[in-house]
């Protein structure tokens, strides 16, 4: 992930990394947030701060692993919101959402919508891996 080559304008203007937040229930089960750990490591490589409190999980969602693309969209709809305390930091910023795996990008898009609602101007994504979605062609 740290070797991703970004266009020069993106590298120049990106201002922070935002990990996808876990619900408190899932955090208690796992004991850590894998997206936050990835973001912290990337932040070191890219010399970017990690805003682990800019995006909040508004509600618990079921795991996406066995859901269809439409079910995934409904599952994460409204699941994220910007933190009021982060609105000043987000205003006009180019932030990068960090997640472990992307399948349909439903979670990433829901996070981006919340960050834009909070004032972010541009939202980019970086993920560790890509899982095949139902209906993907090989």
C-alpha cells in the first residue's frame, strides 16, 4: 500500500488519512481496528496525520461478506457520519480513506459521503486488497 504511486497533484494536496471506523461491538470482538492500524503505518510512510476521530460509525452493521451488492449498499447507508469536532479540519481537505478490503466499494462510498458532508473537498481511497464481488467475471 505504501508503494502506491499517486499523481503529483494528489501527493501535494492530500492532507490526512481516515481509517474506516468499526462499531463498538465489532471493536470489542476484535480488540483492534485493522483499518486504523493500516492507516497509522501508511501515515508514517507518507508523513500524513491519521484522523481516527473524524469519521464515526453511527450504527452497527452486519458483516458484508455474504451480502449482494444491493444489500451491501443498504447495509451501510447512513452508517457513518462526520464528527462535529473534525469539521474544521475536514473543511476543504483532501483526505484518503483507508480500509482493509474493497469488494463493491459500498463502505468506502458511504464513508466518502459522510466526509464530504463534514466538509472534505476530495476523498480518495486506498485498500489493502480487493475481494471478488458476486457477479464479478474472472
